[in-house]
C-alpha cells in the first residue's frame, strides 16, 4: 500500500535573462489603474432604467379628481 506522495517544489532559476524584444512590464507602460465600480452592465442598465422612469414621470398626464 502506497503512502501519500509529497509534491516537489518548482525549480527556481537564478540566471534570468531579460529579452530585449520582450521587456518586463513597468508602471509607465501599464498607465494609471482603472477602477470600475460594481458590475459594468448592471450599472449601465440601472442608469438607463432610472432615465426611463424619470422621463415617464415627467411626461405623465396628471389626473384630476372630481
């Protein structure tokens, strides 16, 4: 019967070469971070629904009670 086998740790190489055609990314290359709030499609749908409700309330005829 076999016992549990432990996994080997990945090899680490200390002689990393920098490829001039593929340099590592820098902060300047990436630019400023883009922060997104919530789920993008849900936010846009909610905004459009709010516009429709607001528009329908503005054009809604008022009923007079008699």
